C-alpha cells in the first residue's frame, strides 16, 4: 500500500490525530506520525498557536523536514492545519513525493517553490465557512494550486469548523469527516 507521513495540527499529536492515522493503517497503509511539539499537546487553538509563536513557523517546518530524513522518498505527505506547512513543503521540494493531502489549510505554492511539481497529485480539504480556511486566504491558495497543478482537487464541505475531522473535538462533523476519509482512502489507493 502507501507510505504516508501525517503531520498534526496546532493542538499537537492528539488522540484524534493518532486515531485518524490508525484508520489509515487499518486500511493497509503505513503511516508515520512525527511529533512536531516534542510531546506537548494543547486544549485550545490559542494555546497551540501560542507555542508555535514561541518556536516559530520555520521551526515547525524544520522539525517536519528533519522527521522524514530517514524515511524513504516515495511518501504521501499529509497535514492537518499547521501540519500542512511541512507536508506541503515536502511534497513540493522533496524528490520522490507521491502526493499531498492538505487538511484545513493551504499556503501559496510560491511559498516553497516556483510551481507545484508535475506528477505530484494533491487534495485540499476545508469547510467553506471556516473562518481560518476560508477567511484567512487558504481557500484562495488552494484554488490557485488546483488551477496550476496537473492533478489537484479542492474539496469544500459545508460548515464553519476548522478541525472537523478530529473525532475527539467538539468541532467534529461526522458526515464531513466520513466524506474526507473516503476521499483520502481513494487518493491513497490511486
């Protein structure tokens, strides 16, 4: 099956993230879940973003890059929210990338390279009224990625929740999460 690196969101490597990884493993995939926060987890987005403010976004990306140094090159890079930063960077810049799964976030392609690499498929998932994804420009970056890449899709879900696929949080939307999972599994099979 497929080797995946799944980077966590700003709350850290929580049971919701490891549970999602477990679901992918039960489907036959190998999933690596690096801990970018060195064991720290947070109860609120503000707390998690406060920690990121201390270490810096560059360090989050750097920790993600270092986490895959000893892994094979032919990986699918996936990330939830802030985990999209290392996932997207690696999908765009590490030779051998097999794909990118970007959940709740997307940054302009030019942040990491001049263009999306050919033959690297991508999916971006977000809610259409999420104040972070839709309100802070991620949706525009996702649309631009889809327009410029050979094989990229943007999936919008109705709603205003950011962490909608994390079954351990109040923001969980079971219908949207099930659809996201189905689309993810189809991507990994392809």
